[in-house]
C-alpha cells in the first residue's frame, strides 16, 4: 500500500485518519512497521498479526535503513553527526 501523507499507521479505528479506514479492506489487516503521519511511502500490510508483532517486539530489534531526500548539500559535519546517531524523542 502506498501510504499518502496524513494517514496514521494505527489499527485503532477510533483515531481519525487511521490506515485501516484508508485502505478499506474487507478483512482485518495490520501494517508491518510504521511511517510518520506526514510521510508518504510504501508500507506492507498483512492479514497475519503475528508478523508485525514479531518485528516490533523489543526482543526482535532490527537495524533500520532510511532513504531520504534533502533540499541542500550534505557537509562532512552533517555526516559525522549522523554517524554518531540521531536522538528521536
């Protein structure tokens, strides 16, 4: 599913703009992973809830790789900062 901006990757249908209502699938589905509300992109969906649960469980931590586009040149200092890690709060 290509998630448009504004759709929230939650299965809680009480939340407006949730992915379940956006997809309108006839059966129960689960997103595999998440994309931010303001992000558009490919997100996998499954009817098997065990898959996203096993991926998202703390004991199953996986390294993640992100591809982004930026609107200005990346400097060596930017690369150093990124290699040191980005704190997400």
